[in-house]
C-alpha cells in the first residue's frame, strides 16, 4: 500500500566530496558516517537522523538523512578524518530535497581536465582541477604514484590535452 505524500517521511540528501580521491564502497563510508554521528551526538540523535549512503560516484557520495537534521549531518561529515583506516575527509558540497538534483550537479562539479605533461624529460599524467590545482600521476607497476610540484614548476609546465 502506498502512502500519500503528506504521510511520507521527508528526507534531505547531501552531496559530499571525498578527499583525497579514493575509491570506497558505500558500506565503508556508511560506517565512517555512523561512527562520526554517534561520537558527536549519541545513539538517540543518530537513530532519529537515520543517515544512509545512497550512491558513491567517483570522489562524490550522496548521503540521506531526515529533514531537519541535515546541519548536524554536515557537521558530522566535516569531522570525519579516516574511512576504513585510510586518511580521508568528506566535504559537504550541496544539500537538496531530491537525489535527481544532486546527480545533475555531479558532472558540473567534476570539471577536471586531463592531459600529459613533460617535466625534465619525464612524461606524467596531469589532472587539472577547476580551482587551478594540478595533480601529477606517475604510472607505477601497481598503482598511480602522486608527484608533487612547486609553483615554479607550474609556470614552466607544458601540457597538452
């Protein structure tokens, strides 16, 4: 039996960015969120808040909570320092009443350009974030190795897309 809209539970959805960009499963993020909420507010408010991870897409996650508790959930997200033992942070980006709106926002927020750069004769994969941050990745045998550059290196950086 379907409930009438006036009798349904009202939820809010929070889009959060996982920093640094690590691939986590939804259950790992849920455990970190639940632990943070319980630590900050206790079991009573955590049960009333009813947080749930709805979707993980790349470095973004959509988390659901009851209406009226979104500010507390954003505070709890900001206090997360690790997910499954890996140092990570969740930064709230936007709150909405529907998942559809947040799914439409994700491609707009993820405007990163990719390319290759040559520094001192070595070729690196480059990710240029919308805010001007440049990440270099050196391909290793098993995984991408982050490389750090200075301001002088960015001025001399020649990259092609």
